[in-house]
C-alpha cells in the first residue's frame, strides 16, 4: 500500500460520528483522506461501496464501468434512478458522489476494463474493489493486482448469498486460488435480491476503511467470508494457496516475469 499523508483539514462536524469510534480518530481519518480507491464496476456492489466510501471521506475514487443504466439495474444499483435509463453510469456516479461529499475526488473511466488500459486506470490506487459480475474480468483484475502488489477486495453475489475476500499480495493467496480460471461460466446475469448487493457492497466499504485507516483487523484478509442472507448466517473459510496456481504460485509467469 502506498503511504500518503493528508495535508488538508478534517471536518469534525461531517465525520464526528465515526471519529469518536475507538481506534478511529483524526490519524485514521487522515489516512482515509489520503487514500485512492479503484472501483471496478459501478453496479449493485459498486453503488453502495462508492456511496459509503465517499460519505466516510475517502480521498479519491476511481470508477470504471462500460455500461449505461438499464431499467433492470434499478432493483439494486442505488446510485441511479428511473430518469437515468440510457445514461452512462460513471458520469452519473461521479455527479451523485460529488453531491454527497464535495471533498472527495472522483475520476471516471467509461469503458471496458482491458489488459491494455487497466494500469492507466488504476495505477495510483491504494486498494481496488472487485465489484464486477463476470469471471473473465475478475481474473484479469486479480492478475493485475498480483503483478503490481495492489490489495484487491473481492465481493460476489447471487440470489440471497454473497462472498467477500481481501487479497493482499504477496502475503495472501489470490482470487484464482479458490476461483480457477477454468471454472465454467454461468450463462446470463445471476439472479440477485437488491438488498444482498447493498449488504455486500457495504461490507466492502467497511473492510476498505478498516484496512486503509489501519483502524481494526480486516476479517476478510485471506479468509473467504460467506454470507447467507436467506438464513441470516455468516461463515468464513481460510483460503490456502493452490498448488500450481497460474497467478500466485512461486513458479507462475506473473511471479517470474516470463
């Protein structure tokens, strides 16, 4: 993680309710205000994650998405309204987040995340949130974060279920260790309850703030959190580095640079 130090003024009035949390305070808030977070996907997960990070005073958000708003998005993508159908998500997201907190810098990249533009988009980020909905893009983001040693906070949702994992290269296993690239892709968008996206995106924001502010241990560091909102239960599984993982094993092309 890149170490910055915030030189501006912290608004005690705006952040009073979080500054009083034990372990938070002004030093943690300065670290948060000096942090730059990339959000890959401005949809069901990216919407609540971005809103809560902006509300908490993150220094900068870099939002990447290739889509326009569709009416089918509106059961879960709370950054947008019915009047926004057909408009670019990243432009709307920037506008709404700046309205929520003008102290936050918001950059937008409207377009598909690719191997040849990912570094341009996320090069200066201290943490990247995986708010994507397809395996191919997730794996590309995982490879990029491992190669550049950028922390990656993954979340996934389906129906009433969700998962969360923080990958911190080179200390933890990577996303491909439990989600192999060879896994068959499910056809079509996954069914999902809107509030499930809200819960998991909010959890991403909580873990991001704890990690960047050095406020408290992150429960998802190398540990897959499994959230079952049908039964209102949560479990966790320690992820081990997969032997022969093409991304993070010692002899992988990404590690050796071949």
